[in-house]
């Protein structure tokens, strides 16, 4: 007796696994606050670098026929006491503050990642030496040191000011990277690479740093806002960007005393600074939720699905009772 076996249906094709980049992008786009913050930051960058081409006035050129003029069709943000166009000065100050914030965040993040990864991976005397340097810099009053040194570097320009800010803005991040590296160096893939004879610096660059990249991206994003605030504070007290160049800090310092009488000299620069810092914080929160593997990525249930079973029973109860009473 022969038996025939029916051909089983072909297995369905397994869905392609979503890459981490696509997953992170989907989470980030689902966060409305992060999307709004990114749009605001892009608009601010467009205003900072495209704004000087929208006005015929130069930020340093005075108009002696218009002194302390309020906003008008000729001078969109008004003029200051020497006739300089406030719109041209504001977009120039925003441009300078954004560039300084980006460079400080980039330099400090790179330095923190290198020092923290090397200290955590090598251990021993290298770890003790680097952490002693970190603790020493944490003890020093950074604001006081920058105010003292920046006055002696007037000829070096604002690049030296960027390096000073970056020099005192990486220590906490380096400590966090060190602790993450200590936990990563005992993982199987790191030990396998070490047993295969891969050089330590290559292991750090190919295996350690990519696994802490999520934290570094979030920290760098938030560091941009902190660097802009630090630059504004130092420039407000006269230790940052020097004249004739301007930044948001110098504009705030120049317009503080005249703000009650001529508010356009202060509130435009202050408003842009507040909007930028809030937007950067929204982006940082969205990146933290998107890059965190423990964050909830499941789609939200509908309102009817979220309704509790007790509520559903109470709604359908009278109908069921009326149906049971029918003959």
C-alpha cells in the first residue's frame, strides 16, 4: 500500500529585519518634540548663515541718520546707539555663537571619548594617570581660569576661546565613557579580538567607541546648547568674543542697560538664545529615547483597545442581559 504525502505549502518569507538605523530614525520621527526641535535648529542655522544676504546693512556699518530707531521697513530690528543695524548684528551674533557651540561640542566629545576609552581599556597606570588629570581639571575653577587666560589671548582670536571652552568641558563625559569601556572590555567580541592579536587602538576604534556612540551623540547634542550658554555668559562679562566682532553674549551685554528704553536691543538676541537652547534640549531628549534600546518602541494602541475589560463588560452588559430576557 502506498501513501501519498501532500506537498506542504512553502514557508512564508521571513520579514527582513529592520536595521538599527531605520529603527532609530523611526523612533526619532515619532517624537514630535525632537522633530520640532530639529526644524527650529535648522531654521536658526538658515537664519544665521543666510540672514546677512537678506539685508543690505553690514553688522559693523553705522547709519548716522538713524540712531536708536525702532524696527521699521528699513531696519527690521531697529538700530542701536551708533546706528548699526540690529538685525545684521543679531544674525552675525547667532552665527558666531552657533559655530562656537558646535566646535566646542565636537572637540570636547572627541577628547572625552579618547581619554575615557583609553583609561577604561588599558587600566593600570594609564587609568590612574588619566583619571588624576580628570579629577585635577574638575577641581580647578574653569570659569576663573578662562577669564584669566582669555585676556592674554586676544591676538589669537576666537579659535583660542573655543579651545579654552573645550578644554574644561569634557571631564564628566570622559568618566562615563571610562565606566562603559570597563564593562565592554570583558565582552566576548572584545576578548576575541584581543586574542586574535588586534592592536588595542584598533579595538578601541572598531569595537569600544561604536558601542558607546549612542551616549556620545546625545552628550554632544546637549553640549552644543551648554557651549552656547557658556560662550554667551563669558562674552556677556567681556571675556569671550572681542569687538568689532559680535556674538549673542556681546549683544546681550550691550543691550542690557538700554533694554527698558530700547527693548529691541536686548529681546531679539535673548529670544533667539532661549529658542535655540530649548530646541537643542528637545533634540537631546528625542535622541535619548530613540537610541535607548529599553525605550518602548511598540505602537500605541487605539482608544478602544486601551479600554479596560471592566469598562467593556459594563458597556456590553445591559445589551447581553436584554438579549437573554428575550424568549
